[in-house]
C-alpha cells in the first residue's frame, strides 16, 4: 500500500474530530478530545448502505459509534479496555425507564450536603481539588453508591465524575495533566446541573430501544463468534499521540480505585507476527520501539476485526500518524498493509487532514496524516 492509494477527502476533515459533538445532546455529556463525531458515523453508515444488522466498535471510547447507531435504530456492540469509558459508553447508550430515572434524579437533586467525617489522604488529590470540592465529591459519591437501581446509579455516578473534573484544578494537555488553581463552580452544583440537563436530553432525544451492548474487553481478543458482525466503525488510539491511562489517571484513581500506574496488559509481539510485520511494513525493523509495539497490537486487532466480520462486511477505521523527534510514521498506510496481510481488501484510504509534525514546538519534522481506512472482507 503506497501513496497512490490515498484519496484526498477534505469533507472528512471536521468529521474525524469530536468538536462537532459539542452541539449534540447525550454525545456531549463527556468531552472526549480523542474521539470523532456523530456526523462521521452517519456518513459511514450511509456509505455502507447499512440500515440494519450489528455494528461493532472494538475501541468504543466515549461511545460515539454506538450512540449514533442507536439514533438510527441500528444495533451495535462496543468493547473498551478503560473502565471509565465502559461507564461513559454504557450510560449514554442504555435503554432507560425515563419515569423511574426521573424519580432518582429528583431525589439526587434534593440531597443536602453533609461534611464527610473521613477524607482521602492522597496528596495529589489535595493538589487537584480545593478542600470544598473534595468534600463534595466524597459526600455525593457516598450518596450515589447507595442507589440500588443500577441504571440510575451509573447515570448519577457519571454525572458526578464529569462534574468533579470540571470542578477540579486540572487541565489536560494531551497526556499531560497540569494543575492550575482558579475559580471553579462548586462540584455539588455542577453535579445537580448535569442530572437535570441529562434527563432533559434523554426525554428530548427519544432514543429508539435498540440493542447497544457495551463490554469491558480488549480489541485484540474479542469474545465474539466468527462472522457475527455486519460492519465495523472504530478508531484505535493514535500512534504516539496520547497515553490514555495517564490522561485519565485522576478519574481512574478517585472513582475506580485504580493506582496511577495502572495500564492494560501488554501482549508481546510473537516471532511469527514480527516476521509478518517486517514483510508488510517497509522499514519496520528500523522504526522506534513504540511504533513496533503499536503495530504489533494492530496486527492482533485487525486480525480480530477480520475474524468477526461477515464475508462481504465492511469496516471503517480512523487512523492517525505518529510524530517522533526524528521522523513521521504514517500509520494509515502501515495499517492498510497490516489489514491486507490479515485478509482485508483496502478499496481506499480517505485522507481527512494533513498535520504538521514538530519537535520542540518550532522545528518541523514533517507532515502526518489523519485518515479513514475503508476495508472489506472479501
């Protein structure tokens, strides 16, 4: 696969970014800079002429593919290795009894703050939050944990997590989380505001009651039957862009009890895979170790996508290139080669955007691409 197979597709430029979801109720419950838009999923479903069947997103993130499918009455399933985003996706795509949820929401909005008797001792939390914000979090977290009905409890829990992060002193810059003390709204007020707005969003959206399964799982080892999926719309983590676990370590630690050092289990590249990668990707052996490990994961992931997809089924995979101090690694053509190696045909690589890669912020290294790989299981 070389640059002759690339199709300049500026119509995808805004669609591969999350920004458009700011205006989309339910989609905008959780800001996910690394995600793509609902409009992209709509465009891809139209392109695939898919009106029924089962759509898979093996890297479901904040659930954009699943929610967009649900809005069109198409069943979907998503897998996610990060427990925070399992929760985000599940809360956004669940079939709710809105009358029952409204009762729990009304009860939550009426909770009267009581100062907690015990507070977290972690010094990092004291840097990330004011003492009042941390008190709010501890109090409301204890109240939410007492809600017996799972769908309401998870709805309220996500509303609290989102409020807590807006009420913190943290600022995310990629994988870097900085502390900037500033005036922020009270967490309790933000939480109750979320509950009220989100309930209104659900009532207004009137989402079809269609299967949207969200599961904790690894895209490299999918617990699905072979040939069980009609289409795939997904985006793996971009090469070298964001350490997702570091970026969300505060949420994972405070609300899921995971240590700051938590990482998904790695899967080593087997000798046979390395040989296939060296054959598929020119210059693989000379690439940075991070790139080799990334493409080692991708050969597993694309292999699973091919296995679970029905014959004739299509996949759309959003891929971003890697920016390193001495080079650009174009992940789209590398992943297209991998896709062909596992059995896909690659009708086209739609180039959505071209970005400048720099080191030390000013020294240009090269240009990298953000693309949509269009695949077919022949």
